[in-house]
């Protein structure tokens, strides 16, 4: 785990360090260039002055008080040397200039009539020189005039400037680090306050939501997401409590019925046929409990992705005929009808799971519609998909209850309920349909009644088996 506040402060400080370093480097190079250009202008001015003096036939003025080289560099810093065609100094403004070693290339170019400049090493220091042809009237056979200046003052100023800029960058970075730490702490403080308010919400706080900093544009999305998550958790908690209560009720009802029947059978002696009737009733309740447990196990495995459909091309019409026949056997007081195309329709599905879906949809329609009404199983298809719908003629369902009918142990609208059920049929049908990458939906029909429909991927017709070759 890392500190976001520290990370932000470090990153911002490093960014400012790089930026200040680049700015300081750019400024240093600019100032250094300005120093060099200013020195070159001074050398050119001194060269022009000395050439005018030599052109008038006058000798180079001598600085008689120049005794110390360092002091002369610090106060004057101009060396003037007049050289003959061999490069020997024939006249200079200070005795130190007589020791200047000429740059051979620059000296030769100056003899050819060019004015050139360059930098060279002179003892322990570097000098900047400008070479130019001497005027024809120059005394003592002078052919080239050299004006030079030591670069030591510029180098000292550069060092002071570099030290000053490095200190500025360092202090700026430290100030940025403190400022970034404070700024990141201030920016993240609302997140800590939101966290504290979220931690204070307990399961018993059903309607409590995060309200702090909800008006801040940057935090409104976070608050909205957290409140949405709290809403989902609240609904999940309510559903869990309802499921626990419903499971207890659904298990207690058949157990109570079995216990009552057994207690009555044991209270007084009965005939063999009467005992058989009690056992049949108990067996029916056991089958009811078994169906609930099997549905819950299958639903849990589907939702946990622990079981996958074994897909194959399934004859949907044959499967629908079988489902209609089983539904008629369970309920003889409804009119059941299969509405399907005349051509064969195949879907890519697990036949056992798809049969269970059809049974659940038909059972749901029979369970929640009045006796004597009609139930239809519709099959429609196009080139890519197949739609299977179960439509009844019942009273429909309340729009408020409609979004919840696929939830666990949902029993729908009480106005539609005629017999008790476990409330897992549509939930199981939805889980199986989604496992087949299909869709499921429910709606009230415009003319009355209710429809639950699923959509699956259509499969190609299987190729007919080829007849064996050869004669008898």
C-alpha cells in the first residue's frame, strides 16, 4: 500500500525540479552567450582604436603601472600585441603581452588580410583573441595586430551565476515539495471525509447515504457511485432477508403438512388404503421439497458459472410438444395451445436445460392464471434468432412488480396467484437463458394477459444421415 498524497507531492516536486533545471540551464546558456558577445564587442572596439593609432604612425600606448597579471586582468583585461610577419611581438601595451603565443592558423589568416577571432590556452588561463592586419603605417615592421582578453572574469561570473541558479532551483524544489504536500493533502481531505462518512453507515442505517461534498464537481461522480453501491447493497440485503424468510416458509409449509398428516395417521388405527393415501400425500410434499432443493442447487451452480450448457442443435418443435403434453398432465383445467411455424426450427442449446425452461414458463402461466383460461406457447424465428413466448389470458401483473419477477423467490402480483409456488421458476429460467447467451423478458399484453419470452440463437438444420451404399 502506498500513500497517494506522498506520491502526488513527489511527482509534482520532481516535475518542478525538471522544469526549474531546464529554465536555469537555458538562462545560464543565454547569459554565458551574452557575456561572450559583450567581450567580443569590447575586443573589436579595442582593435579599431589601436588600428587608428597605428595608422596615424603612433606607437601602442604602454601601461607603465601594470605590475601584477591578476590585477591587470581584473582591472583592464586588454592585451595588445603588434607582430611582424614571423609572429614575433615588436610592440605591446604591457610586458605581459610579449609572452602571448600566437595561434598559428589565425595569425596566417590575418597575414592574408582577414580579421579572425578565437580562443586559446595561455598558461593557466584561457584567452579570447582577435587577429587583424596591421595598417601599412604601423611602426617596427608590424604586420598583424592581436587584441586579447582573459576569459577568467567571465568564468568567475559564470560560476557565481551557476551557483546562484542551482540554489534557486534547490530552494524552489523544496518550496514546491512543501506546497505540493499541503495542496495534495487539501485535495484529498474530502476523500477522507467521504470515507469516514461511508464507514459510519451500518447495515441498520437503511436510508443513510453519503451527502458530504456531493456538490463538488470533481467528487460528485464518486459520491454518486458510492451511493449507487449502497443502494444495491441495501436491495441485496433486503432480498437476502426476504429469501431467508421465503425459504423458511417454503420449507416449513410442506414439513408442517407432512407432520400433520403423520400425526393424524398415528392418532387412530386406519385401513391400509388410508395409510396409502397418507403416504402418497407425504410423497407429494417430499417431491415438492426435492424440486425446491434441486432448483436452488441448479440456480446456484449457474450463477456461480460452475455448470455450462452442453450445446447442440435441438429440435425446438419436438421439445415444445413434449412440454405441452407434460403441462396438460399437470393441469387439466387450462386450454394449452402450441403456435409454431410449419417448418422445423432448431436452436443451439442444451436440450435438458431448455426443456426445464419451457416447463418453468408453462408452470408459471398455469400457476398464476384462473382455471379455464388459455395458455399459448408461441415460437417465431428469423434467420439468426428464435423467440419462444408463453402467453396467458390472466389479469396481467402490476407494473410495480414487473421489474422484480425474475428475482429469487419472487411470487409476482398476488392478484395473479392462484396456488403457492417456490418463486424460483422465472429466476431459474432467466439463469438458464443467460447461460445460453440469450435474452429473457416479460410484459403485459395490450389486450390483457401476460407474456414471458426468451430469445436464443438459431441453429442450422442437421444434415440427414446418408444411406449405406451397396445392395442387399
